[in-house]
C-alpha cells in the first residue's frame, strides 16, 4: 500500500467505516469489549478516517472537545507506513483550528518515550484502561508542530 488518504469525517456519516477499523484493531486484536470501545463520546468527537486507494478504511482516530486524542487504530496491512502519524497530525490540526490550548493522550507505556520526545509530559500516575497499563500525558499545542507517531494504538 503506497497511497492512502486521511480526512475528517463526522461520526454519523462514517460510523460504519470507523466501526470497522476500531472493531478490527481493538475488539478483535486487543480483545477489548465493544461496550468499552464504543461509547457515547463518539457522537460529539472529531474523527479522522484513513482509506486506501480503493477507499477501504485502514485507520481512525478521534479528538474529544476537551482535547483528548484517542482511538488511534491502524489495521495490520497498513502499519509501518506512516498512517498513524498522518492520523494524529490531522487530529492536531483540528485541535489548532478549534483553538485548543493543549491535547491529552492516554499512552500505552511502551510509547511514552516517543511522546516525551514530542513535548508531552506525564500528568497522572499509570493506570489501567481496558486491561492495558496507560500513562496520561499532556502537551501544549504550541510545543509541537508535527507528531512523529509510530503505529501504536491509543
């Protein structure tokens, strides 16, 4: 896969495609129950969807109105190709347009060093989320221009 497109979508219009990616990654791979993965926050969130050249959904991410970035998911065949970075950077663009002061992420522990290099700081103790140890991190939007994100899922 050499070509993909990243675009902002509304939950109601793109629910099926967003569900497909997130269900595949979080529910099937990570064994997170649907009742935890899909919540009532989706309707008011900003969503990014990445599709391949055939318009098949390959990645997703969301930004909550409070600045929380999450639900970053990339299907296996699309990993390692910069798709997660493109999704996160599109979410950061939305945060800037919405004039958010800072963004937050609940990072998997193995990804915290990457986020620290990008200007994020830990702001809470490690906690468990859906059986996965996480670290809540924050970054002022003025501190980062582009996030160098690996294909970790958040």
